[in-house]
C-alpha cells in the first residue's frame, strides 16, 4: 500500500485502534457541530431573521461546503503542534477523549467554550502524558496562542466599526424599516458565518485524522488530507450542526447583548471576515471566541451597559480554562493508557 494515500482496499489492513480513533474523531466532529451550531445561527434566530429550523438547515449545508474549501488549518493541526515522531494512535485517542469530555461538559452548562482549543489542548496534553516531550511550543505560540488573543480583539473592533458605518449610512432612515431590510440581508451574513465556521472547525478534525494516519504509518507526514477524510468530516460536521445546540444558542443569541437584525449582520460579517482570513493563513482560532467578541463589540457600540458583562465574565473564564483543562484531561487519559499497556491489562492494537 502506498504511503501517500489510503485506497479503499487499504481499510482492511487498518488496526482496531486506528478505526477507534477515526470513529472517536468523527464523534468529536459531531459534538463540535451541535456545540458550535450557535456560532453561525444564534444571532439570526435571536433577531428573528430566520426561523430556528431554517437557520439550522442553512448552517448545516454551508458548514459542509465550508469544510471542503481548503486544508490550511488541517495542515497546522496535523504537523504544526506536536512532533509526529512522538505521536502514537493512543496519543491521538487520548487527546480526542479529552476534547469530547470538555465539549460535553461546557455544552451541558450552556457555556460557549472553544471546541478548537479543547482539541488542541487535548492532543498537546496527551503527547506530554504519553511521551513527556514532542510539543512544538514555538509553533503553538505563533499559530495558536497569538491568534487566540488577537482574533477576538479584531472581531470586537471590526464589529464596532461596521456598526458605526451602518449607523451613519442609515442615520436618516427609520429604524423599523432598516431592521426590516436587514432581516433579509442577515441571511447572507449568516450564510457567510456558517461557511467560515465549516472552513475553520471541520479542518481541525481532518488534521487529527491525518495525524492518526501518519502515526499508523499509513501515509507520509508530508501527505495531504485524503478525500475520504474531507468528506467524512464535512458530512458529520453538517449533521452535528443540524442537531442544533439550544442551550448555547440561548447564551450566544440572547444573553450577551440584545441584537437587532442590523446588529446581527454586523456581528456575523465581522466574525466571518476574521475567520476567513485566519483560515486562509492556517491559524486554528476559535470561532466561538470570534463571534462572541464580535457580538460584544456591536453591543458596546451603543452603550457599555448594553453588554451583559456578568455573562461575558463566565465565558471568559471558560476560555481561559479550556486549553489547560483539556490538556490535563488529555495527559491523564494518555498516562492511564500507557500504564495499562505496560502492565498488560490492555494490548496495543
């Protein structure tokens, strides 16, 4: 079997552990879809620009399309976070378990934390727990930590600028008529948001499966993402989005700030612009952070008190905890798997 690709016949040679890793990765992708469904559609639902079922179907289809746009982010996740020579299938499996655990915990409490960061934290922690080394700290600083800090700030500022521009352009128009128009215009911004979310978030799981393929020796570390991986991740992301995420939709769309259709358009457009740019550059930023900060920027444009800062403090705490918490869970699961393998309780497959 060639190492540059994985033909269909090669599936019969895959280990049970590899199959478990792929299934777990797709489960994570599904949880990512319903956990982050709010990123693309919460503002459209809260402003009544779209009915919930319309927004979910639109987001599901465009998340699927966005996932197929590029593989820059996938390459960063597969090759730019940890040294592949220190990564085993057990490492990837442990990282995924950590990511799913943190995703479900924050979803249960309705906290819009970052699926991206819990995946990155889980894999980094699992690598340290399994090998004790292998993390590329400089690349993580350059491609994860700095974009993590800067992208929400840019989203916040762009949200303010767009809101001010629209306020000036329509300063003589009746507010009721403007918001009536933007109920329809916001469909376009919601579509762009869903497309950029698919481009950014689905690629992270593609990168994880590519990392597993490299760890299993099925492809070279220079290989591109196989077509079957792209289609599988795009499909599962779309299905997960269709499943929705009512708890987080309520937090994102209604509890951070009261939005009108024009405001929703500004927030979605600002976030989409940031996400499309970072996706092109291969930075695995958090769509949750960017859309939340854009909503805050739009709300703060009118008056500081328009933003419910008590809610945002809880969200900020979740942001700060996600990377270290998921890394600790990943390290624990990896170390546990390592001990169980060494003692012969489980066998490497």
